[in-house]
C-alpha cells in the first residue's frame, strides 16, 4: 500500500512543477483594437518613443509629436540583454531579434495612396521603383526578396507579408520580416516587423515565423 502513495505524490510533484514553470510566450495585445501577437517569454519590452519619432519624422519637441503619441499605439520586444527599440533601424549589427508592432491612423493623403506596394515599402524600399528612387539617399545594398505574400484576413482587412534582406552600412546582411495591413476604408495601418542579422534569422527561423504568423487583427 505504500508504493501507490509514493506514485501519487510523484505525479503531484510533476504537475506542480509544470504548473509553476514559466510560460513559453508573452501574449501582447491591444484589446480595444482587437489586435494581438506573441513573443518568447524571455524577450524584454522596451520603450518605443524615440523609434516612433524616427519612423514618423517627428521633432521630439514639436506639437506634432504630442498628436502622434495620442494617435499611435506601438510596442517593441527585444531579445537583446540591452533592449532598445532603435535596434529596429540602426545601421549596426543586430545579432538578437527585435519585434515592433504599431497601430496608427493614416492621413487622407496616405489613404488615397494605399496600395499593396505602398504597404511593402512602408518602412524600407522593397519594390523595384522604390529601391531605384532611394538609391541616392540610402546606404542599403544587396537587396534580396525572400517572401512576398498577399494577405486577405477576415473583416475586410488586406495587406502583405514581405521578408527581405539588406546589407547595411555595417557591411552585415540583415533580414526584415514585415506584415502590414490596412482596414477596409484605408484609415488605419496595422504593422508588425521583425529584424535581426540574416545569420540570426536563419538560426531562429521557426521562432521568428511563429511571431509573424501569430499577428492577428480582428478590428476594422
């Protein structure tokens, strides 16, 4: 009669240990916009204010910045031990992946210009025309398009997922995995982008693809 008791206690201990183990993912969401994705639990959240300034071309001291802060929702998670949202855009080597997500309104001019190519080029030049136009003003070289998928999820949303390589000023090739969606009247952009060195992206592909494919928008 002793052995069954030991067995029961052992099972209970295993279940308790499993229950106390750290979760594998952190679920990131904007409940109001019904948008979410997941990142590995050990990635660290980092402030996005300076990155948002850079991406929007906003002067940090301007009234435009205050309006942008009210209108944009953004979040970043970095696998680096020194997390910094600017790892998304720096020219240096990024050997640890970073993910950035944003929901932002589009101006009337932007709404009128929305196209799948516009979404492909939302952060960096991806299409032939955009890359030719940017040749004189950028040190991005050795472009490679790895994946280009048109997306048509529910609720009238549409967009693209593009994965592409660039050699940056550092001389190191980096991979960008970008999903960009707009709602049915083109008034809102939903963006998720992952970046790390190409060697890092290849080594951690399954993990990074899980993040990208978890990006879900249920709002219009």
